[in-house]
């Protein structure tokens, strides 16, 4: 008939994140949704008649991704990392919201995990990696997480990468004042000498679409950064406020209307704090580079803080935000 009925409404003073998948339960009477309505990104069970909404993930932390329910619809699987924003683990919670979420990923597997659940949630393709450890994939049984069969063998790859990965990455946290701390990672040459001074290269993204500081295998870009470190640079990356780190909605959405401004201020403050912390960093030789939003933030950093950065490489930036698109730029900046 063309009649439209509103069954659920989510709202925000900044923006509402896109929810691509809706998981239906109880023969279509209820569905799973993700929302930041209480300041954290949580899983909710909503009624199609808009009569009741129940929070499923009951902890003061963000979920990273909703994966879906089990076959009976009594448990919901999702990704989270309540104590370490650089990692990701599998959790489950009761659909009725009772009790606290349970971590399913074993405690002896630190780093970043991804899961592709089979229908019914009894099996999953599981991939695990760390910044210095290439990803491995296997099939696991849930919720026991019992490994059923490996799908990859990285023995030869890890042997070949051994000399390149000999000097491990260093994860750090830096205080930039105002109650804000930034997470970051640092790569140094294999011949690193703390008594010497090294040029600093910052890799930035800094916008609401992605983070750069994760304990996850960084692929070819990570090998590129290691090659730069071997050439004599100290390479760092930091996630500023406004990036989608699991640190609460105020952290992510404080960037509304200030894309390019808040990020470059946080990044410059992070560099300044690192220069004070480490005598081996040469403050007269600081460069920055990034791609897409990182290219935009490279331009913002160079022109807003020329006293901090001496050089930059801006790849595929958005130099004029009024000429970019609606689904991205207007979502985070409002109308021109």
C-alpha cells in the first residue's frame, strides 16, 4: 500500500553511525542494533513495534563490531577490547541483557582477531595477528574456541621476515594535556643507539573513518615503514581524538564540525610531548605523511603548525572540504 511505519529511531547531536546489517530474532518481532545513545557503542535488542529497547552488552566500554546471534538467539557475539583500544577480541552476551559479557577469545592470544561466523554461530573462520606477527587463519568451534583445523601455514613467511622484524614495535601512550592521551606505536632502526639523534617521521590518518594504531599485522605499509626505519628514521603513528578508537562516543564525536582542526592540534601536541620525552628525537627534522584523510591532515599539520613539522608528503588529500561528498564530509562537518 506504500504505508510507512517507523519501528525504531536512533538520534545524535552529531551523527548516527551507519548500521549495515540488521539481525532479526523471534520470527521478525525483534532485531539487534548498535547505538551510542549512552556514550558507548553498545548492542541493543529492539522491538519492531518500538515498544522496548534492551541493552545487551552491559559494560562501560565500546563494542567494535556486531557479528550476530547464535542459532537459539540466546547469545549475541561481538568484537570488543574493553581494556586495550589497540586490540580486538570476541565476546558474547545474553540476548536478554542479563549478566556481563564473556570474552571468548583465549586470554593467551593478545593482539587483533577477526571472525566470520557460520550461520547459527557454532563455527567461525578465525584470523589472529599482531603488529610483528603475520596473520594465521583457522576454523574454531564456538563458544569453546576449540581449534578444529588450520587454514594457513606462515612458517616460511615468518622465517623470511625474521631479520626484518628482529626489532619489535613499541606501543606507547602520550599525555597531550586537557585530560587527553593518545595511543601510538614507534619503529626504530635495528642499529638504534639512544645516544644518537634521529629524524622523526609521523604517519597520520586522523579522521573518523579509520585508526592507525592497532596491534594488528600492518601488511605492506608496515614493511614500508620498517624500510624507512632501517634508512635511519624513527617512525611513529598516533590516533588523535575523532578517530574511531574504542574510547567512547565523546572521544570519537568531539571532531564534529572540526575535521582537520582538532586532529592537527592533537597530532602536533603528541609530537611535542614525544620530543620532550625522548632525547634521541631531533626536533629540527620532523616529517609527516598520510593518505586520503591522512593527506588532508598532513596539509593541516604543515600549514597550521610549521614550527613543529619541516616536511610532509600529502597523498590523495581533500584540500577543500566543501568540494567533497555528502556521505562523508557533511556527516562530520554539517552543511557548508
